[in-house]
């Protein structure tokens, strides 16, 4: 805490792109994630506090869309996040264009304009939305880290100024190791790549 009349402490901000992270995790697993493979936000919060250290204010935020009719399903997750200490920005999913990228960027800019933004952590693999704004923040002196999955965060891995941390490398985020066998990580003896869906789905009527 700063003394009365003193300058505010530096801020370390996490913005979590829930739609993008959910889509990336589902693609990685080839199925809808079960509780075993859902990230533990308490572990993410502890990691953020460690990154911020004792002198900085840590702010953790999650941005999500809410599909009409899904509030009863989404509410327990939102309440669990808020109980851990995360703020949640929720926006109705009324069209394909009603995503949360611009809302995330506005919040980052709001904190940057306050003049005390020391470090930004973005949980997303959406390079189209975030690469240029994040590299611009680095040019102004802020630290920038992207957390996500290396398979889907190419923009961060290729950037010379953005740090990347694989979500699975953060201690305690996943209860079990993710099944991440890909063509780029094959062992010398080969490996089975399971189907993404049942063969019987070929008999389902096309929609």
C-alpha cells in the first residue's frame, strides 16, 4: 500500500480471453474439456501474485461471452472465479461479432493510461487481435507475457519482445498432464493419435 498522497503502486494485470482459451483447449483435446483438464484459476492467481511480487498490485480479470439461455450453466463458473479473486467481464453473445477482444484491449489501455502498468499478462492465442498492441506496450516500457498453449500461440512464440509461458508449465494449473501428442512431438517409436470423434458420427444427418 502506498502512503497517503504518494504515487500508486505498480500494477501487474492479467486479462484472460475465455472464448479463445476454451476453443484452444478443446482443439488440443479433440473434445469438450472435462473437469480433469480445466485450468485451475487459483493456481493461475498464485502464479500472478508471484510475478507481481510484494510491491505491485496484482489484478486478475476474465473476459467471457454468455450465450443466451446458458446463464444457469455459466453462473457457477463465474461465481467460482469471483470467489478466487478474479474480476469477470461478461458480455452477451448476440452475434458472431460480439466477442470480447476489443473489451480486453480497452481495459489494458485504461490501465496503461493510469501510468503505473508494469506488466501485462494476456491469456490468448489470438495474434490478430493482440500482437501489435502488446508489442506497442513493450516499446513503451511495460513487460508483456502471453500465457496459453504453444500449439496455438504462434504469434507470441515468434515475437522477439513478448515472453511466452505455456499454461501447462505453470505449477498446479492442470490436475493431469494434457494429452498433447502432435505430429511435432512424436517419439521415435511412433504414437497413436486418437480420432476427434466417433466413426459413427458419419451416419448422423448433416446440418
